[in-house]
C-alpha cells in the first residue's frame, strides 16, 4: 500500500549555494521513505532547455500546469533533481513496483561548472533503472564524452561476473533523439555511427581518448536502445496549451510507443541482490551523494570507496569478533593460524560483497591494512596474557620451592617430587610467546633451589640424628626406663659427635656406604606417596607420647614387672622391708 499521495513534483537533491555540490532535500526524501514496495526510477537527462520536463509530463500524461515546470513558460524550476510526487504502480514480472520519474537539471546552463553537471549525471546514472538521454536533433561529441563516466561506472560496478555477482544492476540506457528528419537512417544506425572508431593516423591524444570512450561504450551495447521522437508541433512555446488532437499525429503515436518501451524495460532497483524499498532507496541515495561530494571532482574511485566503506567495516568487525573469541594466551603458531583463518573469512566476505572491480583494489588493500593493525593488537594482548600467566606460574613454583627448603623433616624424595610436579605444571600451563623466556628463568630458579637443598640436606639430617639420639636417651632413662634403649642412644650420640668428627670429614661421611644406608632408611620412613611423615610428624608424635605415658603409668602397675631389664630402684619402693 502506497502512502505517498502528493500530486506535485518536489526536489530530492538540491545544489548548494555555490552551485558546485549537491545536498539532500529532507521533505521529499521523507515521503519516499514511507514506501514499502520495491522502487524503480526513470530519469531524464540532457542539455539545458532540451525539453526534459515536457517529456516527463508527456510520459506521466500530465499537462505543464499539473506536472513538472516547463522552462519556456515559467522560470526554470528544475534545480538539482526533482521527483514526481505520485509513483506509478506497475507489475514487473510479478513484482508490484513503485516507479518514480526524475527530472534533472540540464547540462551546460549558465553559471554552473562542468563538475556540477558530472555530479548530476553520475547520480542519475546510478539511481535510475531507466536512463533516458534526451538529445535534440543529433548526437554531439560532447554527448558521447559525457557518457564516459557512466561507462566507467558500468565497468566497475556491473562487469565483475557476467550475468551474476554484480553490485547493482545498471540502468537501461535509452538514447532519445528528438528530430523530424534522420536523413534516411534509423536512430539506432545514427547512434551506431556516432560510436564508430575515429581514424587517428597522426596519433592525436585527444582522438585516442575519444576512441577509448567509444570502445568502452561497447560494453553497454547490450544494455542500451535508441528511439526517435518527432517534434510535437512547430510552435514549441505553445505546446503546454495544446491538446493531443492539436499535436502532430505521428508524435502522438510515437509518444505512446515510447511509453510502452519505457514500461517494458523498467526493472526494480536491486543493490547486491536486494530489492530496494523506499527506506533502502533513500539510504542508497545518501551513500551515492556522499561519494560524489567527497572530492572536488567526482570519480568512480570515490564512489567505490564510499560504497565499500560499510562493507569494509563489517568485514573488519567480523575479523575482530572472531579474534576476540580466542582464549588467550596461545602459542605464536596457533595465533597465526587463527589469524589466517579469520583473515581469509573476512577477505572472502569482502570479495563477495564489495563494489567495483578495479578501484575496489584500494578498499581491499585498506581492509588488509586494518586487519594487520588489529592483528598486531591481538599479538600484544597475547604477549601480555602469556607473560601474566607464566609469571603467576613462576611465582607459584618459587613459593613451593621456598616451602620445600624449610621442611621440618628434610626429604630428598619429597623435594624431587615437588620439583618435578612444579616443572610439569609449568610446562603444561605456561603457553605463548613468553614461555621460552620464563623457561630459562624457571630452570635457573629450580637449579638454584635444588643446589641449596642438597647443600643443607646432609647437615640437617645429621643434626636430626643427633637430636634423635638425645631424645632417645631421655626417653630410655626417664620415661620408659629401658636401659638398652638408653645405651643404644648414647652409643649413637657418641659416634656422631666424636668418632665421625675425629676420623671422618663431613664429605667422607656423606659418601660413606653406611651414611647412604642411613639416608635411604630415613627417606623410606619420612616420605612416601602414601605417608608424608613431615605432614603427620606432630600428630604421630603426640599419639606416641600418649601411648608411652599410658604404658608407663598403667601397664607397669598392672603387670608389676617388665620382661626386659629396667633401671633398678634399690633405695626405695614397696618391696623394701620395714624397720621396727
């Protein structure tokens, strides 16, 4: 359902005050935005005062007073681009299409630059589904040269893959020659002759340029047609006041044929495979205008850049999101592989969507540069995360080594087990570019810790044996009162404190087989995967103390004697005879 009911023309593009660039007219665009059906545009271009507005009124079946303002009866109304307010609804291959008719400001009028004319021409070329090139009497060299911009656009936007994979469908070019006599030639022959190669035996650069344009126009040969329209009446200034029965019958007949021809070649505007509704059409127009106004001189390159800007940003966002989903840190190779996969996906997506063929290379290179910048940021983030993780693992291992240095019961087996576990966890968990650096630090720290532990180990074990002998002396004499235990403890103490110091050096002691046996026995008692005596020494010692006290206080009273020799108590006790 159409919401646009304005029975008048209104501007959608206006010139700026300097008449050099174009700007949007918001009132007209707001009306177009509300159209929900696919849109097609028929634009008429041509020289100033060539009858474009009158032709559009004829195509719309409107009088000069109802339709677009005609120059010879009023001041020139068409500044920029105007659209007729009520679209014509057509069924195009089963698609209900809203057709707009666009009137453009004429070329070569006084007070305008050629750059301004080029912008009008380019805008009409890209926007329209049917481009009517209205030419009075004949085709001039300037008319052909003006098409060079349209040809360049066609080469960029429409020539990527034949019949498919296009950015947007090209406008159907209709050469409309308004002339009563064609000198025995058809209008198609006239167009064909005008586009013939010009001989250039002298190598004139200007002629070479003209011929290049003619050669380029050949690509639009399958997308253009020609039509002749005789003058409606000799008194052209009174055309607006004449009815059809006052006009030349041949003109009226040809006008009807022209309407049918235009209707037959109209197609909805498609951009990247999508039919444009009103809102899409306005967004497309804004994009084109931004491109045309970007530089002092409109160029295909500037058009391509602006069209590709949004696509480039989407592809870059796709790459960035993929890389952000990575769990850092990663190894350099894994990160590089992820980068190559994400980059390939982004480039493939850009290649499938981008506008243009030749000038798109610049956008392609820009996307590569932006991806490289994003990748460098990911590399920095990976380096930071790798250093952070490896530093944490290193500090944790360093703390564990410090704890192993101060074991209550020194154990080489426990130290080696802790060192191995620490090294393995570091190797498994520390990843990324910082691993190599921290591996060197880790090896140095572990080596230093092991050397320090070995240096203190024998001396601490020796001190523990001395302490153990003294404790057993106290236990054998005062707690258990078992003389053999006390004697054995004294022998061990005397051996450790006198004989070893008198006859063995510390080094020879530690290399003695007896010492190795002692160390092996100690290691077996102190540490095993099942029992870590260092952890349970205090609880076990407390339990043993309770048992010894229990045995000392209760078991002796119950049995009355020991099976093994005890310390004698001859000076007192219950067995001593009483004296009267």
